[in-house]
C-alpha cells in the first residue's frame, strides 16, 4: 500500500476538484432537499481538500464489468463531464473495483462493480464524505436496497438508468435518495452506464455502513 498526501498528487487533487464542481453546477430542479444535499457534499469535499489527507493506494483490483469501462468513459467525454472523465482516466490504473456485498446475486457479478474515490477506506482518506463510481453493464438490474442514515446521490456520467421505474436518467441527471429510501436501478440494454455517487451522513454511519439488498417486495 502506497501512501502520500493529496497536495503531492495532482491527479487525485484534480479529481476531487472535479467532484466539487459537479455538485456546484448541477441544477437542483427547485428541490430544497436536493439543493441542501449538494451544498453539504460540496462543503465536505472542500474541507477534505483543505485537510490535505493521506492517499492510500491499495492494490488495483478488477471485476468483470470493468470490461465496459472504456466505452463508458469514451461516451462520457461527449457529454458535459469531459474534465471529470479525463481526471478519472488519470487515476484509473490505481482504482480498486469491488462488489461490496458478502453475497452477490446470480448474474450481478458480471454486470456491476463500484470503486471508492474518497472515504474512510480511501484512496483519499476522509471521514466527512464517501465519493465513488459505480459501473453497470447493459441490461443490468441492481436489486432494491437502502442505506441506514445515509443521504445518497448518483450523477449519471454516461448511459441511461431508471430508478424504481420512475423516469429515465441520462447524462447530467442527479438521483437523490434520502436515508433509508428503498431504491432499485435498471440500465438500458444498449450501453453501459457510469454513475458518480456521494454519501453524506454521520462519521459513524459512513465508517460502518454495510451494503445489503432488501428482502422486501420488489419495486
């Protein structure tokens, strides 16, 4: 595991700044809760940059869905997030892709994976926010789940998804999930989808959050 400080690694610093700009300029659609969430995420990113935290690079890891990453990044460059996509490309060899679940439903192991950018487990070490990416293969159905005490947002960078079958979210869309909100994601069958995400909550919740799928009725 390699350690350094954020100020000594321009690629990771640029990436955090791109996340900050993402939550600065995305519209809130007139929603007060979404606008408040965006502000809290920005503030957490700003404080993290000021803290000049450690960067702990773990051994790179991959999962099968990463085969779709190249196309997702290429498509993202044609949208409004070209700067963010290029920053992601700069650190992509160091990303650790994983599932996050002890038991992955049949079929999902080839169509889903996520990687953290900042959080208690790094690579950028912070307890103020968790930032990451999630990648879905075409036609993926990500089962219903919720997050205890965590406010979550997804920003679609490429592809298109639907949450709970309520509308279609294309690049530039933000999906907001308040704490304990049950949500299920489906993905277009034509292209993969790459989403940036942010979690905000108490430090204890962020550090101890366990990822589990719901046993409730399907949405």
